[in-house]
C-alpha cells in the first residue's frame, strides 16, 4: 500500500475509537482555575493531561510531563535531526448559559461531536495524537525530531508553552493546530492597557464581571445616586461595559477626562490614540473595551488592542504612554504579545498550503488572523488546521463555533485533519531529510 492507502485504512480501522476518545476528553471540564491542588492550572486540567498521557502510552508513544503545564509526546526517545513541534491544548474556556446540549456530556449528534472545547482545541489535539500514532503503528520511520506538545493554559496567557520552551528549547518549526486549514501565516499583535480617572461624586461604583478567559465581560453592575443597575445579566448585550459607558450619564469627575475616554470608546480604529494603521495582509488596528473596575476614587477601564502585523508593537506601547502624558489620564500597560508574520512564499507555509489544496482540489490561500494561538510563541512557525474554512454547521445562529454555545466538531472534518497532519508531518520530514 502507498501512504494514502495506509491512511485510509488507518482511519477506517480507528474511526470509532477516535470519536470515542474525543468524547472522553470533552467530558473532562478542563477550565483553568486557581486552587490549592498543587497543580498549576487546577485538578481538571491535570486530569486532561493524564488522559492524554495514558492514551499516548496505549499507542506506544513516549511522553514527558512538564509539571502538568505541558505534555510532550514523541515516537521514540533520543530523536535526532531538525525539530518540529505540533502544539495543541487541552484547556477550555468556561461554558455559556445558552447551550442546548450538556457542554460536558461529550456526545455525538448526527455527524458532530458536541461539547465544550471540542473545536478549541480538543478535537485538533486528538487529531494530532492519532496522526503521530499512525507512524508508530505502521512502522514508518521519521528521520527528524517530531514532537507533539499538549498545553494546559493556552486560554489564559500561554505561560504553559513558554515554560516548556524554556526547558526544551525552540524548534526549527512549530505548528499550532487551532484554527481552519490551510495555513495561518500570521497573527495580529496584542496589547492590553488600562485607563484610570477620578469618578464623579454621584457614582458609587462601576464594576464588570466575567471569566479571565474571555475578552468581553458578561455583565456590568453600577451604583449611581443610590440606584443599582446591571447590564447584561438578564438581557444579552454584546459588550456590557461599552454599553454602560456610552450612555448620556456622566461618570467621571473631570469633563476633560470624560471627553477623552468617550473618544477612545467611540474610536474602534485607534485614531485618537495615534495607533491607527492598516495593511493588506492583516487589516486594521482594532480597539475594544472589555473590563471596568472602580474603587473609592477612580474608575479603571481595560482595553484590548489588536495591531496589524506591519505595525511595530513597541511603537504602539510608546504612543499609549505618550497619550497618557498628553491627556493627564493614568495609562498602564497590562499585557503585550507580539504577533507574527510568515510570507506566503515561505517554503513550509507554501508547501503545507499546496498540500491541502492538492488533497481537496481547492485554491485556498494562507491567511492572517486576529486571534492568538501558540504559533506566536515560536521563533519560526505557523498555524495548520484543523477546521474546514467553508463548513456551515447545522445549528442555530451563535451555536457550534469555538468559545460559543454548543461547540461542535464534524467527525469527517476531524478525520480530514488527521489525514492532513499525517501528510504534513511526512512532507516536512522528507523536506528536512
């Protein structure tokens, strides 16, 4: 049999097991929490790592647990050659209120596995595991150092993979399996910053609440002139903080502070901050408020900025600081994460894109996205799968996608992802050899 015939035989032989193991992983509610379990991201994230470890050992793969932050997986010990890391994660964002199906039941409905995290990123994790296990089962030697890494904190800062890379070193190339095929050749830069100003005397408090994994809080509660108001708890509001601060009511003590902050809230492209920019490959700068906090004197708003790949993120930080000095507002930089960009002509990006297009008779192009994945932590890398970019899921609006209600992964798209990862691993291994 040739390679493709072996892949088809492998998928046919293991299809029920692949679906079953994906469902089993979904049943583990691996939401990152702070607790006293001794595990860095909580007991459930540790259970997910243990589940993956056991499944890998059943497949005769070699594993190494990096203190329950990451699990490393290889075909054999003491691998040599150039190193490829394929990174996925087992942690998930918290559930939402409008699920139709039990988010941690891990059940199949029609052609879909439904449950929290199956799209992001448990389905792709299982796909990468079975892709590497294919080479072990069929005795196909890999000449280079091919490794999987399963993380536990991708949704809350990615310090899990940073911890791993500090100990294992940077690979020659990294793949993040966390989006749609064919290839993600770039991600926008990210800056979180906060602005604080004295609150008006009639404002007692304004605070928003939500999980640390989401970049828009679920509801915003305020007490003004003794009257309590909650936005977003009973009614669905896209951004409760923005809704609260763009009403007619004055919230800040100083008229000039109120003016400046309202300008920022209304300026989604960052013009007033001096950071508006656009490029052909990644689009415009975006600015979004997502959190409100207050104390006895001040209100603090925290913003999320996504920057085009051609905009220097250090310049963005400098301009934000300069804006604070110019306006008198207290500006603090909370988080900075540099994006990345690989030219579409890059030899691995182009090879993987052509591989996908040939397999599916498509004409897809590499693309840049605003979301953040492990790919940005590699000195050299990109995203590769595992979703279908044109899939239309048979669920109500707002259901079926990553981070939303009723995440759902098509079983046949999952099988396609396994096939593409096998072909991708083999192509990179052959190229390096």
